[in-house]
C-alpha cells in the first residue's frame, strides 16, 4: 500500500487566498453487516462487502477540520476537544506519527502523504521551511471530534479521511473521493494500526448503503445506496 503512495508522489500548492479557511465535515458510521471483510488482507484476497449508515450528532457532522494559511513557515496542529496544540518546524518532527494514541499522529501522517515529507513529494527541498516558503505559507490544522476515539463509530478512520479531504482542497491535490479513501488506507499502514475502508467510505458517503470491492491490491469501491420506506427512516 505504501509503495503505491511512493510511486505517485505529490506536489502540493497553495490553492486558497491568505484569508480563506478550508472547512471539512463528516458524519460517523454505524456498521450493520460485513465488518472486517473490508480489511487487508481479506479484501485483497476475496473483496469486501459491507452495509453501513452515516449518522450525525444533534443534526451536525461530529468530525470537523479547519485548515488555514499562517504567516510563519511552520505547521501548527490543534485539537479543540483535547485542548492540545503542537508546532512542527522540521521533517523530523512531522514524521513522528507512529506513536499510537498521540493526539496528532493522524493529521501528521495526512500532511506527510499530501507531499510535505521528502519521500512523498515529487520535488526536492533542503528543509520543511524551504518547502513551505515555496508553497506560499505555513498553515494551521485544527481538529474537532465530538465523538471520542474507541467509540466503535469509525471516528479515527473518518477523521483521517476528513483531514485528507481538507488537505486535498487546500493543497490542490486533485484527489477524488476514491483516492481519499485509498490514501486513508495507506495512512493507517503508516500509523502501524492497519485498518480497512469501511469507516472512511461510510463517513464520506451519506445515508444507508451497500459498499463492495473486488479482490486486488487496488481496492475500487462501489457504493449502492439503499432506499428505505419513510416509516423506516422515521424509526431510525
């Protein structure tokens, strides 16, 4: 999986104005059937077949991400719900994302995959600061998760996909929804936690749906929405 990311390296470029913010939001998901069939190596060998439903919390998507430019040439990570912040100025600091449970391991790995680590970037730079100067600014990534990790609702994977989606717009990476879900798979391998595609696809696509993939290393995801009678919708 990580070899595919190394084979197609990124060249991020600032695609917003200095006073603009990219705001990404996602629901979480409830798994109804097919859990773990989406997870490597099972899905590589046999394909995956999942039914899940996206849900909001009090009428709002509970996973929210804000990314905005800043004047200093560094990257700042903030968590509103955890009350933590971290400033990153070097590649060495950015690539410290393998500590499971670290509050910023997911956004650090996402920023790395967006092309801000040398091995994922198509151009060479002398330092992260030099890259950010050519990029046009530093930036701040602010996270808000109204549902804690470990809830069983796919929070961590959906957070990863939401950060990647916001970075996609912020950095002009031209990923489609399937690319973002594939990058989320790679991100979880970088974190050493592993994982499948059910959670992020469940959060990236609304409603109740049947999600499937054919066997193979490149998981092409097919989503079929399930229509419900109005009475069943009200009951849910």
